[in-house]
C-alpha cells in the first residue's frame, strides 16, 4: 500500500475545487479502485491519499498526479494561494498538540509518497480490530463519498447541513434498532459538550443554530418522514431526491459497518480493560453539563458497558471521520447535531 500526501495550505475554495474537479476525476479514470482519501492537518492542511497497487503502477500514478497538482497550483491566483497565517505561526504548537514528533510532515504545495504496511490510526479505539474495520470501510465507501462531495460542490450551506442531518439520523437508528436506547443522545452529548465550553461567544452559536433550525424545521420533518417510508409533499420529494438517495446509501453502509463493529465487540478479549478506561472518561464527562452529569451517573454504567453501545460509539466516530474528506467543518457537525436533537425531541 502507498500513502500520497499533498500540502494544501490554500483557500477553502481552491481546496474544494481541486478535490472535486481535479482529484476525483483523476482517481476515477487513472486509479479506479482500491484507494481512498481524506483531508486533515499535519502541521499544515493536507490531503492524504491511500492506494493499494504495485510499485510500477504507483510510479505512473504519482507522476501523473504530480503533473496534475503542479498545473492546478500554477492556475491559482494570489488570493487562493495565500497561506493561512495561523498554520505558519503555530507549527510548533500544532505539532505538539497533535503528537507529530514521529509523523511525516510536508511543505506547503508539495507532494510526495511512501510505501506503508498499514495505515496508522490515532485516538480512542475499543479494539485493534476496530482500526482494521475502519480502513476496510473507508476503502469500501470511497465512491459514495465522492458522489456526496460532487453533490455538495457549489451548493448552499443548507444542503451540507441537511445531508449531515440525514447521515446522523440514519447512524442513530443503528442503536435504536437494538432496543437498548436512543442513538440520537450520543449526538446530544457531543452537542452539549460543545455548547457548554467556557467561551464568551458560545451563546451566539446556540442562537444561530436555533434560528437556522426554525427555518428548516418543516424540511427536516419531511426528510425524516421520507427516510421512514412515509409520504412527503411532491415539492420536497423532487427538491431533495438526490440527497435522499445518497442518505439511503449511507444508511446501508452504516448498517453493515455497525454489524461488523458489534461482532468485534462480542469476540474481544479486552472487555475488562476497556470498561475501566471508559468509566474514567465518563467521570470527566459528568462535569460538562447537567445532562452529562445525569446520563453518565453510576446507575447508567451498565448501559455504556453493553456491547451494542460500544459498537455504536465506534460507528459514530467513523461517521465523524468522513466529514473532513467532505470538506465539512466541526461547526457544521455540531449544527447538524443540533438539528437532529431538536427534530427528535420535538
């Protein structure tokens, strides 16, 4: 397997244009299968592309991609190519916070590749097998991800939020189907964790989210009805037809992924160790809000230890990891969570 890294500390508009109009068509024609990409921060913003191929084939792919990338960079105007000064001035802090001491960094507007045995994954995973499952499903959903990116390109923010809302709703149903609890409450936990962050401007976010929800409330209800197989108005059905098709495809993928993650939970030999680690986290969560204090109380401990919930937790994390590749910010994730919670609790 090979890992291509591209330094893209350029404007968001230029990044979206490159991904949608240059990178995806290139991958569809030249690479075709066994690849996936995402976007992230490696001291500076980067695109990470992973390809399963031969050394000879990789040499050809890299040569063509380098040519494509160089031509695109040359076509950018001065405003688009201007580096975000935050990443320039805070490289040491970014490297320290994200643990980049031993990771591979890259210069802006540069591209390189290296052969790897496995894709390193950082963060909290219940089991080593979860990382392998993630990798398998990132490769499996790449073409659906690309369809979603192309659908969102140049559309208003409303479409981004509605697609996210639909994806979150379908993910939440995976826990609902087990009968042990409501999946949307995980999104509520993350939402309240954000809104209770101590910052003078946090209240403004809640006001903005509430206003936008009220504007879209009827559309959100129609989307839920449509996803549940109920009749919707002709206008809504036609306006969001392609979006609903994408959401249904994501729901199918989430269903299969959840089953795999649950099977990993059921066969794991590290259950006791994971339960101790989990409860230490929950002790910290209780301080975030009254909601967290109640939800993560001792009387609910058995619920969070259940295999079904732990598999669902990993599913939600997977969904969140899709968003950078789609060019969707953390703020949109939180706002879509607000929509989900508000729609279901009303």
